[in-house]
């Protein structure tokens, strides 16, 4: 699982969400989603802008942790078989 430590870097730099939003050009709502680990993806351009604004490395913001629950990804592996519909 990827953990976003945006709040940690913001605290180290003493930067508010509003200030980061202004510097990066991202809405407060989207930064809040990142900060609260609710994001499913992030663009490299966004990550680049955040790293520049916080004067940090990608590894300061994104950290990989092994899943404590190995079944975590099971809910994402469902595949719908449409082959029968296309064989007609």
C-alpha cells in the first residue's frame, strides 16, 4: 500500500494547505484527498509541483508499506466475462 505523508512534509515546512494549494495550483479539496490518503492516483506533474513547493523528494511524500491484510486487493480483482456476448 502506498502511504501519502503530505501532512508530515507540510508540518516540517510549516506550510498550510492553503499556501500549498496556491503554490501548486491544486484545489484544497484535491490536496485534502491526498493528505488524508484517500487518493487512488496522482499525476507526475502534480507530484513534481508538490515536491518543488515543499523542497523535498518524492520519497519524503510517498512511502510503500506492505499490506497488513493480504485480502485487501481481492475486492479489486473481479473480472466480468463478456466473451459469450462477443462470440455470437
